[in-house]
């Protein structure tokens, strides 16, 4: 009941808000254009998604004129559709699938590639962390996001290592300046039934002449998720966030921008487990903080349009606690506590130039990730003594990436043909310390002498040189029909975990990195056709992506030296393990479609479809974690003057093209209903309400990208939700 009171409070505040506010204007979703400090128009709310500007990381590009396959989740989508999670928002774009470890931890998959092969960033700042699915993307407050920019193909020519699958950039609220003092506030509250989620969010922002500021915060708390098969044990979570953003326009040419984000989660359950449903895995704490400072110098001279300098720091702390229950074998741990601390420091120097008909963007992009990790294993002995073994699953290590990039764009044939080309060179240095295992052993709190230690990682320095390039063209056959062709070469250098990890898991298996790994090389091509008139919009893309030297584990043996207390080698061990190697040549190909049609006024019928085939050409088998053919069908209608709503069907086919160790999943279709009010105006305040049902039929179904992570085989059941947002 106390949760519902917050929604009642919002409604009450809306009635008195007009009496307490002066010079307040409508919030961002009610305005069609906003002037930025760079004197450029950025569309944040528009009926035509095709006309939205995508500001990826380093340049702006309209979807209609782009040669590359890009997409955008607009401010309208985020504000006026009752999206529940970031995963729900990304699924609005075809070819984006969501991997998940339960309800909280999610990660994107673009055209069959995920994890370290897709760059996820906030305002262009990389989220660099450890594993494929560990909540990195979840540690972003969706309420703070103004737009999501998506590149669906290789983009290393601008963004460096890791972009062979694409880029997802979460753009936060734009900085704007006004000639008169303005102050705004927004409060939203939402509830959903499937896990009793309570979500509270508040934001204050304002501007005047040379200043802009914004302060927001959120709090979420959820219990275990209910599924058609019953309660999903250990799926609870709670988290909160704070976001501070400011801008100072020194004069018409010079501007400073600052932002700080903090996101912290507590008691996050990871249902199921990598080996057995009996395992209990939680994040006692999981946090991300990011700060960046930018300087813009615009209109420097006739040909130099903009100089941008940026420095940022991002840290991620990850604490995992695994309760194994009854030991799986004699001496096996009853609990494991790994922790990791990741610090990324980065900088960007960029220049936007114009030389006649040419637009050129060039710059230097440098970032370094520092990693420290530990692991403790708790062993209960027969005499009730407690033994603790301390390990270093990864060495203290640093990963430095330095890149130089350039991109040129020119239009021909009376601006009907838009061409672009990009080139980048990267120099990567990875340094690491020695690792000896175990690091220490204690018995009932007293440290014991360790007679021998296994030398699991040898100190060293790895240097990698990589290049990447892309070229593309977009041609307007008619005013309504465009065709786009793009291709290029991208790369992904192995990360710290792939080079150096030595992880002995609770079931006795061992995973080992390989310092001799080579970068993955990707050669890709995309063909797109886009048609749009006043009633119909259709977009179709076909793609092919060949990856050489793909990094994957294979079973093998590794020989280690054991060192005694005097520093000499006393013995050798041969360990059976999964060892990472450049063993695969992979081929991914497929298509994605999206279409919308307005049969009558105020009604939109739309559909999406995506298909990806992933083949391991080395083994002539299939690649793992490839989503089946899937899509959506939706009908949205403005039923009355103040109400709009729609029905959506999300569907997926059966996935039987599986890799070794995977499980087939059946196809499914679920139906969702959403209803929202239009924004009610009370002088200078605005109130809007959302409600709906997800999975109306309480269908029992499985997400193929989740079933391979443990014992979670059923997605959430019928979910009623309500949200109210008050803007002042």
C-alpha cells in the first residue's frame, strides 16, 4: 500500500504544481527540437524515426543518408512507450537480442555477436568489465537516457577494438541553454506485479544563458520473479543511482561540459547457476561510477568546424558470492567469493573539418583499463575447522589502447549519392604481473605456510597492432527509395581475461587464458533498401560477416611449474582444462526487416523480423548463443482524444541450429497490451500515466540466449504494470 501512495502523491502534486511554478516550460518530450551549444538542431521527438540524427560517438548522421546499418531508440519511444527495462527498449530494433542472467543482469547481442564483440557505452564512454553477462548494461538508469544509438555492423574504423559486432551508445539528456531562467522537475513512480518491482525516479534541471545543470536520482527494489512454472528463486534485486550533469558556455565558441554518474546495486540474485540449480549466486555489491569533462571549441575558422577534447574515468566494482551447498567432492569449497575492480581512464581529441564538398572527422582516442581481482574459497573441514584459500584468478594488469582515426564523407550527383570512408590504426599494450596459486591459506583465521605455489601466469608485456577500414554509399533512387551498401574490416584484440585467466571452478573444472592469442579479424558487408512515403515505411537489410582467428575454448592440457618457499621449481603439474585459442573461422549472415503502415488516421500497424545464421567453419558446426528467427507485430491506435494504446505480439521460432553443449528451444509467441494517456497540462505542469499487461496469456517460454547460462528455462509470466510521470 505504501508504494501506491507515491503514485497518489504525484497526482496530488500535479494539481498544485501550477500554483508554485513560474517560467517553467514543457519537458523534452513535448518539444520537437532543441538548440545545442554547437548551434546544431538535434531532433529528440519526431513522428519519423528516419529523420532522427544519430550521434554515435564522434559524428552526427541521419538514418536516411547513412550507408551503414544504424538504428535509434528515440526519446519518443523511451518516454511515451511504457518500457520496463533497457532490454525491452533495445528489442524495439530488429537484430538486437538480449542475453540475461535472470531479471537484473542483461547484455545485448547484435546479429549473433555479443559480449566483448559489442561496444556498450554511455555518452561515448566505454563500459569495460569482465564477462559477457554481468550487469554492465543494466547499470544504466533508463530514465536518464534521452536516446539510444545503435550501429549493427563492424565499426572498429572509428571505435577501435571490440566493435566487430556493433556499437550501442546510451545518450543522456542533451545540454541546452535558454535566454531566460528556467527550472524544471520531473517525478515518476511505477509498479509491476511480476516481481513487485517498485521504481522511483526524480530529476531537477534548469538553465540560464551560459549555464545548464541537471540532477537526478532513482531507487528500485524487486522481489523474486513469478513465472508460469512458479517462483524464480533468487531473482530479487535493489539498486539506486545518481546522475549530475552541467554545462558552461564561456562564449559562443567555447563550452565546458561535465557529468558524473553513480549506480550501485545490492543483494542482486542470479537465479540458477553455471553448474547446478543447487548453487546460489548473488552480487552482494555491484557498482559503476563514471565522470567525464569535455571542452568544445566551435567555428574555429572557415574549415575547422569543431575541436572536441574529452577526458573520462569509469570504475566498476563487482563482488560475487557463490554458495555451493554440499561439497561436490572431498575438499571442495562450500562458498566462493570472487571480486573484481575495473578502472578505465580515457581521452579523446577530435576535429571536425569541412573542405569544400568534403566533411572530415579525425582524432586520437586513448584509453586504459586497470584490473585487480581476488578470489577466496571457503572449505569446511570434518573437524568443523574453516579453511580459506586465497587466489588471484587474474593478475594485476593494464590494457592500453591508442588509436588514430579519420572519416571522410562527400555527396555527389546533386546530393543523391552520399559516400563515406573511414580508416583507423590501433596500438595496444597489455602488461601483467606474475601470479602464484594459492596466494595464501588460512585455517581458523591463522595464515599457514604454503609449501608450494603453482606459477599460473607469467609476468610479461603483449603488444598488438591492428588496422580497420570501412567504405559505404547511400543512393537516393527516388525521393521515396534509398539503397545503401557498406563494408569493411574490423578487429577485436583479446582482453585481459582471455590472455591471463586461471579459474578453478567449484565443480573442479579449470578455465585458462592464453597470452599468445591473436586479434580476431572481421570482414563484413551490408546491403540495405529503404522505402518511405506518407503511409508506408519499409526497411530491409542483408548482411554477411566473416570472422577469422575467432577466440573460443577447446579442451586441452597445460603444464605448470610449482615453486617452493626458496623460489626454486620443485615439481610440475599437468592440468586438464578449457584453454582459449584462435581455433575458429566463423561466418554469420542473415537479414532484418522493419515496416510500418498507417491504414487509417491515428492507427499504425508495424512489424519487425530478424534472422541470423552462425556457422563455425572450422568444425562445420553452428556457433553458440545465436538467437532464432524472431520479430514483433504491433497495432497502435489513438482511441480517444486523451488515450492511446496498442497490442504487440513478440514471437520467436524454434532454435535447433545449436552448438555443442547447447539445448534446443521451442518457438513461442507472447502478447502485450499497453495504454497511455496523453500529457495532461495544468498550466505549466504535465501529468501522464501508463499501464499495461506483458505476457497476457501467461505463456511459458524460454529465451534461447538465457538457457545456456544455467537452470533458468522459463521467462517471467503475466505482468501488470502502472507508471505515472509528473513534469513541472
